[in-house]
């Protein structure tokens, strides 16, 4: 493979962007009356070349999210991942589970018992417990993965039975909205589900993480109780798809 030469001006803008987003996340937490340390900033690295990701890591990014199994496995040798937590955030096909179990710290996109069972099977085979989030399709969009809110509780009880999987919380991608107040309704509804399930204290289920908010709406998500915001383009610039 030819060595990729990063663009200096893009490295510079990643640096500025990362600092600005980090600052905004802290400000949004403070404005919401929350402790800034309770909100983690995830750098979403899909389609981004390694030198730009490493620049964000140098600046303190300690949580990265990748969408595709293959892309992550192909890139990670070039990444400075010491002390960095890795989450898979993209839709995961059952036949790809074998490549990713044990390779990331969390799978945020679990939305069916079938997928959870395959993660369970392969985790038990490796002698590990895989941390997962359950992805909710809060806007009930055909184009999105995730379980509908009214089926969430049942799915969580089913997954709770699996000894190789541990639910740590919920993740969502809301519909594209025209205003903060519109997107806030989805975030508030997620927060309510999160609290409702947490209060049930289900065995083998932790409700610690509510992963929601992206480049366009992370401040609104923080106001609604998110504790992981997943930010890609606001840090790395617009994505080019190949
Ligand atoms: C791409 C992606 C993000 C980040 O999106 P941006 O709008 O670029 O911040 C967050 N979450 C998931 C699941 C994604 O696929």
C-alpha cells in the first residue's frame, strides 16, 4: 500500500475543529446543569484516513467510533490506540460478528435478538463478555436500523438472559430535523426510555450509557441527557464516500 500523505491544512483544521467541539460539549453540559465529565465526546472516524484520526487522538480523543468492521480492522494498525476506547457504531450483519467480537470495547448497534445471540455465542467461545448498547429507531424510519421503542423492553429482557453479552445502555440516531425543538422531542423520548429501563434494575443489564447526538445536534442531545455524543464531520470535515 502506498503511504498516505496527509494534507497539512486538513490536519490543522482537524485540530481546530476538535478543540472547538470539545469546548462546545463542555459548555453544553454546563448550560444543562450537568458535570462536563459526565459527557464523553466520541470521534467518529468512518472514511477518515489514519493521520487525521491520530491527530485527534494526540489532542485527547480517547473514544473513537467506526461504522464498518472491515474498515476498522484495515485501519487500526496505523492508529495510535493506546488508551483509546473503540466502539462499533454502524449496522452489524450477523455474518460479520466473528470478525469484531473481542476487537472493540463496545458494540453500540445491537437491535435484534438474532444479532445479540450471535455476539453471545462467539463471546462465550472466546471466554469474554461483550458490552453492547441497544439501538433504538426512535423516529420509526424504514431507512434506519434499531428496534422500535415499544419493543425495546422485551428485547432487553431477552438479551439479559445471554451470559456472553452485557447491555450497558441505549443508542439512537434520530430523524433529520429542521429545528432543535423537533429533535429534542426524540432525545427526550429516548431519555425517558433510558430512565424507565434503568429503574427496573434488570439482572445483567446496566443502564449507564445513553449514546445520542451527532455533528448537527450534539448540544441538544446533551441538554436531553446524552452521555456519549458521536461526532464525525464537525471534527474531520465533510466525508467523501468512495
Ligand atoms: C456517521 C455517524 C455519526 C457521526 O455523524 P456526523 O454527522 O458526521 O457527526 C454518528 N453516529 C453514527 C452511527 C454514524 O454512522
